[in-house]
C-alpha cells in the first residue's frame, strides 16, 4: 500500500466516508468531502516529498487547491482544538501504518510488536495483516 493509499484510507475511516466518494464530481463541494480532501492534502504534504501538482492530481485538483487546503488545515489546527486532535490522531495512524510497512519489508519484529501494543493501548482492532505478519516473523526468529 502506498503512503497516499494509507492516508486516504485513514482519513476516510476517521470521517466515515468511502474513498470513492472523494473522487466523484457530483457533490464535490459537500462539506464533509471537502474537509476529508483537505486533510488528505495536508497529510500528503507532511508525509511525502511529492510536488503539489502530483498530490492534487489524485483528485483531479491543481496545485493551488492543495496549497489552499494545506493552509486551511493549518488555520484549523491553530484555532480549533477538535480539528487539531483529529489531525494529530491521523498523523499517528499514518506513522504507524508506514512503520508497519517498513517492519514488513525489513522483517523487524520489534516494530510490529510496537504496532500491536499501540493498538491494544488505544483499543484499536489489530488488523489481520499485522497478526499474520507477526506470526510469520515469530517462526523466522
């Protein structure tokens, strides 16, 4: 799974949206959809080195829309505690997803253990792929 796919999935789950809804042209200015896209653009900017035009292309948007979205989320973070908490949660989940990908690629069982501990501590359902990867690595080690 790519960084973009992780971010899109995390934000859509957090906002209770289907990823396909974000790309449709009908209802594209719906407040919930706009906010979710803005969060995705913000997180993509934070977690990747992709150019703004490349980030926007995922939703058929231009670089100016990405710039506006990133600035909007920055403003929300500065002025709205709920949005700040939500973005921080999304950032934690993205970091966790990316660390799991790294752990899988390098067979690092400690990172997977941290992933499981985080899920247990925060009462998050442990994804099946994490459990199966952990079991696979236990056999190797």
